[in-house]
């Protein structure tokens, strides 16, 4: 009897946590979409720089140890920087701002502005830090060329598109995990864990892996060029959108459909 009585309490507690998480997502999404162009520029550039620091850690550990999985752990430095510095990364703009738009708190045009602005500024900040890495640490150049090659030379196929879908889903899931808790420790663990998944499994992430390619290209002598990167980037960013929006964001909104409808009717 006690177990039966406790069941409604657990269900009520679960729904309260779901609603609380939804409110956090919608509130933050509204704030991010209301940013000025200056704020969007600065947070986007810093997002590229933060990830670039993670790339530096990855290449350094890989050069010294020749252990890809250990290097993937080093890459977590970049995601910790993103979390603690409140920077903006393109694929982090899936779940949070989309929730604000779905709830009727923001306009679709604001979402498009955020996505376009973040992509451009992430790449700009990423290219800058990649150029600095390439010229400050020439000993890492060969490692960068070899590590970036599977991305820059990958042609469009079912496999490569699936790798992009998984990357978009993974990083959007990280955002969902971080907004499901108030613990900074738990948020940091989620950041390091998903950084390990992204770098350790070699899935295709449009921004993160672009920085690896940029380091290789900035050092000169790579057997591929910006044309190869542009082709890879074009289909990878689409795959990231499919993974982040279709596999995580849409399902999250379906889970909170009553709350979404209530927000839109208020």
C-alpha cells in the first residue's frame, strides 16, 4: 500500500522537475535571443576561442602520449571554458533558444539571427585561435594534419551524415543535461563527458572539427585545402541540425507539450 501511495508523489515530483527545467530553458533562451549584436558577436567569438583552447589541449596530449582517448579527455578543457565563461557555441543554440520560440516568448527571426551570427563568429574566433596555435606550436602541425584529415577529406555518404547527426545529438544532449540540474559539479561532469564522446569517437561536429582543420591549414603544407573544408562543413552543419533538433530538441518539446501549449496560450 505504501508503494502505491508513493507512486503519485514520485510522478508529481517528476513533473515538477520537468516544468522547472522547461522554465530554465525558456528563460535562458529568451535572454540569449534578446542579446544585442555586440553581445552576440563577443560571445560567439569567445565560443570559438574557448573550443580552440580545447583543441590545443587535445593536440598537445595526443602529441605527447599518442593516445587518442586520453587526448579526448584533454579536449574537455574547451567545454569547461564554454560552460564557465557563458560563451556561445552554434549547436548549443538548438535546445535552449528553440524552447523560447516554441513557448512564444521569442520570434523565429531572432533564432535565425542567433544561428547565423553564432556560426560566423564561432568560425572567426576559431580561425584566429587556430592560426595562433599553428604558429606558436609548430611541433603540433603534423599531428594536426593527420588528426584533421578524416574530416577534411570525408565525402558525403550515409556514414558521414550519420556521424554528423550523432554529433548534433550529443552536444544538444549535453545542454539538456546541464539544464536538468543546479549543481555546477554535475554540469562540469556533463561537459567533460560529452567532450570525450565528441573527440573520442570522431563524430563530425561542424564547429569543433573545423578548428582542427584550421590548425592544419594555417600551418601550411596540408594535402587538403579550404575547398575540402567547405564541402565537409556544408553537409556536416546540416547533419548537426538534424541530430540536435530532431533527436533531442523535438523529443524534449513533445515531452513538455502541455507546458508549451500553456505558455503559448498565456
